[in-house]
C-alpha cells in the first residue's frame, strides 16, 4: 500500500511554476538513484495491492484559494485474471466560491488468453460539475495486446466497443466568472469505440515513468484522458512524484472549454 501526499493545481492550463519543477526533478534523478540501489520487489499475486493519494494546497492574504484531491488505486493479480479499481476526487475553491468539483471511478478486469493477448471488460463513471457534463458513464468490452512485458518496461494497447451515456449541462456565470446556476439538458447515449495505452518504465532502480491514455469516441463527443507521472525514489519508503493529467471533451456545451488539466507534486510514502 502506498500513501501519497499531493500538492495540486486543478484546471490550470498554463502553470509555469509546476512545469519548472520537471527539469529540477530530472536533474535530481542520478543523484537520488545512487542513494538506494535496491530494486523494487515484484508485486504479490492473490492479494490486493495499491496506492492512496491525498493532497491539499491553500493560500490566504491577497489570494484566498484552496484545492483538495484524493484517490485510491487497487490491483489484484490472480492468473489468468487481473483486476484494477480506481476512485478519485478533486475540489477547488477560490475566494470562497467553488471552482472545481469532480470525482471519477473505474473498474477493469482482464483475462489472459496467452502471455501477450487478453480480453477485458471495463466500467467507468465520472461526475464533474464544471466540465459541461453532469456525468459521463460507459461500459466497454474488447481485447488488448502486451507489446512489451519485461521487468523494467511494460507497454500494452487495447481496443474495444461499448456504450456511453452522458448528461450535458449549461453553466450560468456572473461577470466574475463564478457559476451561479446550472441548466440540465436531457441525457443521451451512443455507441463508442474505446482505445487505451498503458506504459510504464523503470528508468533506474529508483526512478519510474508512467503514462495512461484512454480515448472514448462517439458520434456526439470524443473523450480523451491522459495521466503522466514521474516518480523518483529517495529511500525504501519515500519518493517524489510529478504528475500531469488532462481531460478533453471535443464537443462540450456552448461557452465551455474542451480541455481541463491538473498538475501535481507528490510526496510518496510506501508501506
């Protein structure tokens, strides 16, 4: 189990402060790598393992803002089955007015047909009060292929079909940009094509890079989500992690932006 303390900036498309930390962390990588040469132990089978994430940032004075995010990710490997569960939430507030409120959950089960080929079933639900969709829910079935599956590098791609239901909403804003009301539109459903790529690589015994991409494409809207993270292990229990996630609805309701991004700086505690 891993507990992560996170500093986050939700819905911020141009955060130069956080981006400036990427080259600093990359520069630290060879130094930190020498501190603890022990390799990460193999994940156990037949038991649930995972990580928890929790973060808070607050400022007072000339600027009164705060944001909070939390997430839990669990996996269970019991050949030929692999199960993965995710639950996450995000809340942001500026001058006492909510500016971000989102939570999402995902369940996926894989069944290995061979060492490289698997089938999968996935359920996803997201509720976001500022994206222009009150909720987006989908169920997909398909097949995947493990292009690389070594100790240090793992890369898999999957393709599936399914059904998605979503409910658009129009946001009413005042002159300052604060949301003062919401008008719900009728929910709609459509068949979708789903594609995903999952990549992870151990750059050294203490540094790892990961990226997860998911695309759900339908005739009314295409949803793209991507989560990138770089983790540098400082000891057997402590690590630093930088993360960048994006969510893109290609056809949001009128007056809303299609792209939302979140940048995080994480302190990881493993046990």
